[in-house]
C-alpha cells in the first residue's frame, strides 16, 4: 500500500472505526484490507489531523474543591465554583470558562437569562462555545448599556453575540446604564421602552452579574460616569461603599447605598436581583475582596464563581 494513502480511504476507515464503532478486523473486511493495514491507516488519519480525538471533560477548568466547600459553608451559598488559576498569569479566563460551564449546565432549564456588563462577564461571552438552547429562550440585559466601557460595547451587541451562540432571542435595553442627574433618571425610568426592558429583566429566572470593587476597573468608570458633585461624592464616601453590582453600590455589610448613586442608574436594583431564581456572581483577583464580601452579604447571590486567590482572601477576611 502506498505511503501516502488516498484521503477517501482514510475517511472511510476512520468513519467505520470511530463513528460506526467497527473493530479493526471488521473495518478491514469492509474495505478489503488486512488488520495491520487498517491500524496504519487509522494512525495516519490521526497524525495527519484528519481525525481529532476530543475527550469530554478533559478541557474543563481546574477547580479547588476544598475552597468551594469552605466558601459555600461560610456564606450559605447554593454553590461556589473556584478556578485554580495558579498556573497562569491570566486569572480572568479560568473564572470566565468556569462561569461558562455553569451557564451550559443551568441555562437549559431557564426561560429568560439576564446579564450585567463587566470585564469577566464579557470574557465569559467571548469564551463560551456554541451552546444550543431552546429557541424561545431569551437573553436580556439587566441594566442599560455602558458604551464608554471596553467590556461592553453597548450591552445589546454583546448579548446578541451570546444569543447567536445559543440559538436564542436577544432582548434589548435601549437606554444608558448611568445618567448624570436624578431628574434624567426619573424621566427615563418612566419611558415605556425602559419599563418594558425592566419588566423583562425582572422576569429572569437566571442571572449572571459581575462584582465590582469600589473605584476599581469597571466600578471606577461607573462612578465617573455619574458626574457627582463634590457634595454628592462626599455623601457617597461617608457611606463607605466597597463595591457594586449592576451599578448599585453597597457597603461591606451588604447594605445598598441610596441617593445620590441610586438615582443615577437605569436598571434593576439589588432587591430585584435577589428575586431572580438563580443569580451567579463573578469576580477575580485579591483586589475584589471587599467588593465580593459586600456582594455576598447583600443576599442576592446564589452561586459565586471566583479564582483561588480571591476565594482564600474572602475566607481570611470574613474569619
């Protein structure tokens, strides 16, 4: 038999062996070849890249089961997922992939799935493979768009990418997440299109939200977009905020801040978030410790997805 085999022969042998489940002797009988020839053909099919063997679960994100159990017990979580990110400099990708695995597992039983913006949430969407869902599944924003952030081009466009991956329907929230005055917020919250978007967000049975740490990354951009006066900023500082979800700030005890920040956000609030059946919170890195601790104490989170460094820091801080 020639050293460079006919490609169709490679395909035929590979299909019979890997797809139809015939053994090498049966493949040989079907194709008029000896068992040893079939073995060499299958080896060539693999080495040439014509056949790629994928073991389901082999590419799953490494997890730290001990930290997961300790986090769940310490904070009364339904589930904690801790990515073992110790082997790489990129700590966001393992958390995003682990959150994607949770999405794949949970989304099939959800009818409406809500998303916030944020760096880790955006990475989740980028890294998520095609995940077919029921065609009537809706994927909706929980808050208006933040076009000033690289992590969310407009909110709507990023969720359209996710909906396309899932064969689902993307909802829209045609409003900014943050406005510069309470008067603007009150006016916009009464717009019929905004009310419709809020209604679809509140009706979600599954939600994924990024956790911000006060004045860090996305949270800093949110605060800047509010254009608070010096007196308003002083009021915020005196409340000692530690983080935010959906642009809604809270203290280390998990108590939501009121005005002026609460009067600048177009989206659901933390009480609405808590009423969603399953809420998954995402955060990475030691710098998010106080924000994640406050988020856990709001009572809005059911599942927490973090890296091992943040998990250890949360347990030490809460001890």
